[in-house]
């Protein structure tokens, strides 16, 4: 019942739910205490509402935001408490005393201070919000960006300001209890003094040398840096916070580019979710600012998603535009008709090319280039199950999706059947269960299935730990756990050396990657992964959630996988290991294989999972695996050849397209030099000619 209430209220814990209930119930109690009147009951209820309100704010509770939507926001709650205190004083026959009028004057003046306080906080935040935010860009040597105000002044500033009434409330309650007006006036004086001081302390940060430079100065500094850096290839991305993984998956590839890379983001929330990288990053929320930015040296623009804001860069003719996507699967998103706006579409292998041909959405075959999947380089090829170790089977179902299609995930209809058969397999296997992080976010049924599968795996793990047939090298595990602790401590130290409390302006000024630190973190994370698996007995079932260990790390320690239709299957094929895919929608084996290229070399499971024996047989005896040759053929069809490596293919494709862009630009220059007035007019009108775009043009965003 409590868990249901927590889910419905969208709070994080029972304590948070209890605090919300106490705060909501506290105000009726305050009113009753004021009417009775009872100073002690009022004081107790007031203390509860203060503490509950503070706790919910500190937790960033969803309920706090919802209260403001029903006219019960922060200021209203404090005002009601103050009015009820006035009512209490009146009911105690203090309405003719000076302390009563002092209380009224105090609260009116106190609320009068809220306006300048709120205005100053808003002005400071707006002035410190840069027109662009950057990482790994040297702005410090070009413009002066002052330090932000102390974090305590701006963090939850409205809550802090309103809580200054506590001194007046306490003083007035003491006066009501003791008939001594001194305490009341002392409290009133403290509240008004602290409120005025808070306003005065903020004032210097809205003028003079404590404010960042204006937008034109910042943009000029960015253009100056661009002219010095001369980027050649841009990764462009726009999206919501939940889509940050789509750009993060390309960061290592961008770091390996032979041309000078640059990452262009459009939303600040994406910048905040961006993984650490050595590549320069510029976040440009405004379309006008982006279109006026000097990107004249860029020859290739890469797009990881089809979104409306792509048009702001697509309109630039001096660079070639490429859709690279964020995964390779048979989903409709992989053949979006929008893709025909790009100069080229890059796919992993022949399958992507054929997918567009079959879909017939207007993407020409000549504009498709096969470049492999650079992200799959960490996936190791299968060499069979090592001697002395039982096979490991990874169950990695995808999530339920937004459309309620039963074919999206196997968890609901088949998950328990799959896990039950795996944990009871004879000869035994180890099960690793790694669910999609979005599992259960849309469907409560999927969330319940996930919890049941988790319980099955954990119960089987406990049973196996007590089974005398399975023994572990406890000394080695203890040593591995000690190394994990050491590495985690060092990673925490490295993470703690950066100031994660800086605002956008300070971060843009200071966030230039420390290469030694970056390399050490990468090395430590690789070591952490090795020791994680050493600390986990090779026979022990496990539920793996969270960012670490990563999915590809699970691929490498597994000998087979069970999954659903998603890019996970296409990626796993790079290992060459046996795999099974569940036909949760029950369309039938032949139709399932016809509709989904990635399952053509898979063991197809029904929801009963009765076909799992075929997968386990292939793992135990690779020489008798009937699908081995099919998997090898499918791997090359989906992902391209092993040689040259994918990153070599990718760099080659970037270089070839950059040459095409340069050829086009030289041709335009030749036409202008020859006196072609139309070419000269077009060069001046389009973004490549560096015109100054107006806000009206940015809203319309016409490409010609």
C-alpha cells in the first residue's frame, strides 16, 4: 500500500511521502490551534510544517513543484502560516497591543522585500547565463568571466529568503506565551534586518566587474577561438535529457577523428548530461547565434538524430551533411524519410543500404556509405567457453516502449520462462540479467515482470552460493574486492577535484579537460571492470543494473545472449557468439526472420522459451552449432568487413566527403572570380557567406 502511494505521489521514499503528508496536514492543525487558541499546539504544528517543507525542498521533491500548480506554492504556504499567526494573536486578545501591529507591519515589509530579492536573483541568473556554454574551449584567455556569487546566495534562494520569517514567528509566539512584547520585537527586527541584508548582499552582482561580458563579446570570443582552432568536422546534436546517450555513444569516435573535431549541442540539458570528452564542445541554444557563428572551416557535419533544429545547420552549403544515427536496427527510425535531406547517409554495413532500398523513402543508393560501427571496437570475438568455467548467458531485454506493442520486450510474456529455464539448465549455466534502464517507466506490468525476474535471479544466486558443487577462490575474490575499493576511492578523489557547483559561466571559463586526469580515469574504469568480474564468482548468477559494468562489458564475459529486437542484438552480433531473440508478439519464425534482419542467425524463442535448448547446445559444443556460418555471414552483412577497421573506414569517409565539400566551395569561388553575379549574390546571401541573420529569419528557418 505504501509503495503504491509512493508511486502515485511520485516521491522517492516513504520518508518523503511522510513529510508531504505532515506538511499538508499541518496547516489545518495550525488553523484549529489559532482558533482555539493554543500557542503550544500552534508552535508544534508550525515546527512540523517548517521542517517538512525544508526536507521536501532539500530532496527536490516532485510534490513541491506540483503544489505550485494548485495555488499552494512556496510563498502562499508561508503567507498562510503568517496570517494564521496573526489570527492566533487576535484570538488571544492581543489585537490592541503594539506587538500585534508590529507583526502586521513586519510581514507586510517582509513581503515587500521579496520583490527586490526575486528580481535580483533572476537578474543575476540571467546575466550569468551565457549565449553559448562551452567545454574544452579556451575562453579564459580571451574574455574576463568573473566568479559566480557564493552558491549559498542563489541555491534555493526563495526558500531561504522566506525562512527568514522564522525569527519573527518564534519571537511573536514567545510574546504570546509570556505577555512580554520584547521577544516579539526582537524577532521582528532580526527578520527584517536579515531580509534587507540578503537583498543588499546580492546587489553588487548585477553590475560592474562582477557581471559576465555581454552576448556580443562572448560570441566574438567564441568566433576568435574557432578561427584559431579551425574545426573540420562537427557532430551536431539536439534533443531531450533522456536522449543524451545518442550523442554520448559517438564521443570516443569523435576523439579518434583525424580532422579537427567539434561537438555542437543545442540544449543546455544535453551539455549537463554529456559524458567526459577531450573534444571541444559548444552549446548554442539560440538559432540566431548558431547561424551567425563562424563555422567556415567546417567541411563535414554529422547528425546523430533526426530533429527539427537540424535545419539551423543543414542550411549551410559550405559543409556536407551526414546522417550517422544512434544505432542500427530494423526499427522504422532507421529508415526515416527525413534522411533524404542529408548529402550522405552512413550505415554500418550492407544491411543498412538494403533497408533504405526496401523502404523506398527517397534516399538514393549513391548517397549511402558503409562505414561500420566504430563503437563496437571494444566487443571481443568469441573463442569458446574457457576450460573449467561454466557458460554464461546474458539476458538483456529491451524496455516496453511507448506504443504498448507486445513485441517490444520479452519481459512481460517470456521473461520468467527464460530465466527459469536458464537457472535450471543441466549442465548448469550462469545467468546475467541486465535490463534496459527505461524498463517499467511506461508499463507497470513491465516493471512488475522486471521485479519478478530479479527475484528469480537473486534466489537462484543464493541457492548456488550454498551448493557444494560450486566453489570459488575466496582469496582471489577478496583481493579483487580490495582493488575495487581502491579504484573506487581514487575515482571519487578524481571526481572530487572538479567543482561541480560552478554555474554555466564559470564552467565555460574553466572546463578545459585535464588529459592526464582523463586518461587516468579511463584506465581506472577499465581496471574496475576487470576486477568487478574477478570479484564475482564465475558461476554466480547476477542482476546488473546501473551504468557500470557497461553492456559491452557484459557481452565480453558472456558466451551467449537472449534479447529482443533492438540495436543490442545488432551490436552483439559483432562478437560472433550464439544468441536468441524472443518473438514476443507471436508472428511466427518465418515472418519474424523476414521482418527483422538481425534475427536471421538467431535461435527464435516463443514466449514459453522451450527453444532455449538449441542456444545452450551451441554454447556447449561450438563445433556442432548449425548457425555459426550464418552468424558470420550476417555479421559482415550488418556491420561490414573486419578490415580495414571501422574507425579507419569512418575516417576515410570523413576525408572523402570533406574533399567533396572543398571541391564545391572552390567551384563557387571560381564562379565568383569569373564574374558570375548570381554566384556572388548567392554566396553573400547564404550562411556560408557569413551574413548576419535576423531573429525573424531564424524563426522561419528557410533553407534558400
